[in-house]
C-alpha cells in the first residue's frame, strides 16, 4: 500500500486514485479478517483504509479527481461512497464523517 506525504505540492488524479484503490483494498482485507475472527488484523486493516481515504480527501477535498466518481459503483444508486464509508468508519470509532 502507499504512504503519500500530504505535503506533495501538486496532488494528481493518479495519486488520489491510488489512495482510494489502496483504501478499498484495505477495507476488503478488514472484512476478510473479520470473517476469519481475527479482530486485531481486521481493526488494523480498517484503520489503514480510513487513513488512506483521509489522505485522498485531504489531497482533493472537493473530490474533483475522476477517481471519486469512479468509486460510486461500490454503493447503491444515489449513495455517495465516500460519505457511506466515512459514516461506517465513524461508527467503528475511527473518526468523524467528512
């Protein structure tokens, strides 16, 4: 997965796309670890998913990168994927919704 400094002078659409993809991968891993009854690994992966998504949001707070729109396929019609995931993370004690 990727660690990208928030001080990059010009975040690119590719960087945001990579962060969002890595976040979704970590989120999927968390679900898998939870099904395996490995709560520690699940919580660690979920924290990673949250952190990566927050990095993407901090780099592109207006969600202008095409990656934000592309990830809409992960949720039902009319449901914003970012908002839904942030609400989920908040319910897990990982941060306030953004």
